């Protein structure tokens, strides 16, 4: 499994996902509904992330396992991470911007980023798309730390830069915030995913 082959096509998937998410949110009757812990567009569009890579790797060994991982297991991990972040955010996250709550914004994003990365890497190893070796554990731990930080900064800085929850509500600002949360995280996730998948079981 060549690293650059996987990484480039996963990056393409991240961009496709971002474009589809932006369009879906702009067409939503009320984009703020996407914050609720339901299977909204940020969740049901998750398979788009892996779609380009699945198409170009159809003849490579392990394709069925990759289909299951990207179309079933990864969305489940995304839903679980979203719900965990929502459970924290529903208690601590005000629905209007307050600089005094910046640490809560960071914590909400960090929780989602941590849970999503742990589940995604664990399921990758469980499906035997990556081996369970000391090298894998090191890469995964570095990835979890990086993705937790990106989740925190994407949530908090995206909200500060976009002022997404301010009134009067503007869907474009809300979409920008959602993209700040998802696109950098998925780009970094693509890097670690490609790195792990290039390793072979011992």
C-alpha cells in the first residue's frame, strides 16, 4: 500500500466531503439543526471521505474490508464522537458567543477529536487494515494527540473566526465554522490513515 497513493485520494475525499457538507448545510431549512445529536449532514456524508480512495483501490487486496471500514465503521465512529461532544457541549456550550467560554469550546472539540480518532484507529486495526505492532501504536498515539488538538482548535478558533452563533444568524458563517471543524481534522486523519495502512501485518 503506497502512502502517497492513499493519502492523495483520501485528501480528495476530504475536499469532496467539505463541499458536500457546505452545500447540504446551505440547503438546510435551519442549519443550526445540524448541531443536534442526530444523523445530520456532517454524519451521513461521512462515506464521501473514503469514496475516491475506494474507487481507485478496487483491485487491491482487502477492498471489501475497506468498504466496510469507510462506509459503516467510520460513520459509526463519527456518530459516537459527535454524540460525546454534544453531551459535553449541551451542558457547557452556550448558544451565543462568549469569550469567557473559550475553554469550553476547546474542550468540546478536543472530546470529539479524541473520541473520533481513538475509535477510527481501533477499528482500522480491528478490521486488519493495519497491523497491531509497536510502530502502529506509536503512530496511532501521535495521531490521537494531533487530532485531539486539531479538534479543539477547529471548534474554538473556527467559532471565534466565524462568529457563527451571533445574531442575526448567517448560514455562511455557520458553514465556515463547520468546515473549520471538519476539513483540517480530516486532512490530518488522511495522513495518519495512509501511514497506518501502508504497514503490513507481521
